[in-house]
């Protein structure tokens, strides 16, 4: 398990899922302390530290759910459970149409 800072906001463009720091590129940046666990070669799970509730005196935005599906088959979700946020990234089948 690794600890680090990643840039998190509502909108994202994922460039390379192998580089976690690179793949979290958002429009509005909020650094959040996370733990990273590689559950398998097709899924990465990040648990957001709930103590990180302010950035320079400003409240961190709360997200109920964020889903981003890229044309290259990447699928990302961010959701809130109690006082802990969760981030999931998985490879999914691309749509045929």
C-alpha cells in the first residue's frame, strides 16, 4: 500500500491508467491524501483520508458519485460512504457503437 497526494475534482481526463499521478488530471484541483491498493491487474482502489476536510481554509467539495468512462475502456468512479470517500478505477469493455 502506498500513500500520496493526488489531484481530485469533478471532471477528469485520464491519460494513462498505469501512472496514477498522471491519470488524475482534473479541471479544478483539490489535493487529497489517499491510500492506494492494487486489488488486481484490472482494478485500483484508493481510500480517501477523511481528515482532509479543508484546503487552505476552504471546504473540500463533497461528491455523491462521479463516473467517467473514456473511449479507451477506462471507467472511474468516486463516491462518498459515511465520512470516507472511495475512488475506483477499472478497465471495462468499450461500447461497440
